[in-house]
C-alpha cells in the first residue's frame, strides 16, 4: 500500500501498522519505514504524536492547526487500549461536563500523554478482571472520524464509574452523566457487576438501579441478584467516609446529596 493511500485510511496510526502496510512493497525494514515517516512528517503530511505514534494530516490542513481526534488517539496508545470511564460516556455524548482528560483501559504500561491540550491517562483493569479476556469484556469497536474506536459499552461503563467514581468525576458527575443514558441492558449490567467480585460495587450498582427503577425498567430479578452480593456490614459509599444515611438492604451509608440528588436543585 502506498503511503498516501495508507494515510487517507488511517487518521491515527502506529509505526507497526505503517510497517505492516508497506510489507508488499519490498521495503519492510523498520529503517526504511522510519526514513519515509520522517520525510512525510517534514512535508506536513503526518504529525508525530510521540515515538511510534502518528496522525495523518488531511489535505488542506497543516500540522500546526489540525486537531487530532482524541478518541482515535486514545485507542492507539496500546494494542489493547479502550476508551473507558468518563471518556467512554463522553464519546457517546452522555456526560454532564466535557473533559479534556481521557482515561484509557489497558494491560500495557503507557506513560501519561499531554497532546493538543488533552491529557491521556492509562489505567489497569480491576484486579478481578485481570485474567479475563479482552480486559473483562464489554468493549466494542465503533467507527468514528474515519477510523475505529475501542470503547466500553454503556453497561460496562456504568459498573466502571460506580466501582471507581474518581475516574468518572465524582458522585455528582457520575450520577448526572448516567442519568443521561436512556437505556441499559440490565442483564449485562448485573453480569459486569458480578464479575468484579466486590460487595461494595454490587451494592452501589444495586442502589443506583433501585433509585432509577421506574425510568430504567429495572426488574426485581436484577435487584435480587445484586442484593445477594451486597456487604453484610454497613459500608460507606466511598473511601472518603462521608456521613450519610444507611440504606437497606444495600448496607451503604449514602450522603444526603447523593440520596436526594440535591445538586439538581442548584442552577
């Protein structure tokens, strides 16, 4: 494949992808690929993001002004990278606040990256999911901006942000964002919650679903499955141990602002 054709179909790409695409042209050596990429970068056809990672510059644009799509970039930070947590909700247009911080789920060691005003941070899968295929599942590949983005599903993301609310922006941002989602496959939500093997996470998910029972058409079977996993002793909603009211049967001490969604009264 010629370089121009490759750039036209790969808005963000890795050195390895470019090298593989040149395989049939008799110049598959890394040294030759490096030389070609250096020449194309000097000509303004591509933009070097970091070592081994590039973005194609569309015709009519310049490397100085062209904005690389952050979701495509996040997906290319590692072979198994997936846009996750708050960034996954933002990808689908379901966040209360727009962030320039993008969380990437991966088993690889990826150094933090700041590029064009956006911050990219890699996190490892939760301990209970480390040995499971595809980072624990609930990840799809979706076409976007001329490329493909690997991103967690709504169902996986709901469990993710309730399991690690700091990666979702805190309770208000998590609640307000999840409330923007019109539909969840609740069987899948329960399945992801069970995989975590965390009583507190199961209780958080159960509490959220029960609080939104009518809107999300939550059935008793979903709540029952989560109740069976709830902690036997009272637990605070998060590690900050914020005072609140004990909510049975989830055995969660829930702050009043979350229990009553009191932030909704602030304009």
